[in-house]
């Protein structure tokens, strides 16, 4: 397992952990689409989504303190959302003595709440799914083999490339170079180019090694069994509830 997968995966024995990966992927995609399609002007659906997500975390034994620091990845989007009420146009409203755009407030609310819920759903899937289950799950979902290959190699070699970049940085620092200064930007650009060439050459060698071992263009896992109808029915309950909430919010006046 890659270091990235280890940081995002929280081992457990809950029913959510035991649910096949392809079921969780489909459920997450449907739930996120339902959240995005929900009108931002209606507040109660998002309260229902948040309550359901918290209940799912409790059911899967995922502590909020494990989720909270990983939600910080959306901080740049939150900063952008906070600026919208100040930059958008009329009509305007006064909040705590500050004149703010009404449309900007709704836009900021939509970005923050939908982004947070979507990220929470994604982290739930990551926490309950071993990264080694993803290739077979994507294959069973009829995802093109090339995309599955890209995902597998990205998960496997992202840490390798990051380690290579760290070694190159240490080598520069040991020779008295300071990559943080603007006058060394040319050297930094050359280092990025060198890292790209090394990664490309490594990719060619890995591909040739895979071909020599019988690689045919798709990853298969003979030990993995597809999800049963009962697992699909129980696993898609969350997605069904999310779609029902979204549909109700859109048809209500």
C-alpha cells in the first residue's frame, strides 16, 4: 500500500468496511451528485445530509477527529468562497454592519456546504476501502482498462516520485543552493524538467517490465468476488436516501 493510501485508510471490521469497493464507489458518486443537485437556497436538505454522514461515520467507527484534519484540504476553496460576498454585485444586504452581496452569500454557502459534504463522502470511502481493492472494483464497474492502469500506477508511484523530488532537493541544499530564492527559479525549473524526464524513463522501464511478465492491458484480481445483489441493495441505501432528499427539495415550492 502506498503512503497516501495508508494515510487515508482507517482499518476496521464494520459492515461499511466489508462492503465491496465497487458498491461504495457507485454509492459515493450518486450521493455526491444528489448533494450538488440540491438547491442551495434550501437549508433542511443539507442538514439531513450532514446528519446522515455523521451517522454513517458512527456506524463505520470513523472518529470525527480522524476526519477533521483531512477536511483541511478544502481550505483554498473556503477562502475563495469567503471573498464572494464582498466581490459580487447587487442586491446587497447588511450583516453585522457589513454590506454584503446576497448572491455572493448564497454562492459562498453553496461552495462550502456542498464541497464539505462531497469531501466527507470521499473520505468515508477512502477510510473504509483498502487502496488495493480499487483496481478490481473499477474493472468490475467496466471502467476502461487504460484508466484503471493509470489509477493503479499513480497510486503505486506517486510516493516514489515524491521521494525522488525530496532527494533532489536535499542534493541541492547540500551543495549550498537555496531553492526558495527567486533568483534560483531557473535552477528550480531545470530540476522540475529533470524530475519529469526521470519519471518518464522510469515509466518506460516499468511498462517494458510489465509486458515481459504477460501484461495484456488490464489488471485482474482472481481472488476478488463481485458484489451480490443483497450487497448492492444494502450498500445503495445511503445513495437512495440522498436522491430522495434531493428530489423532495427540488419539487417542494
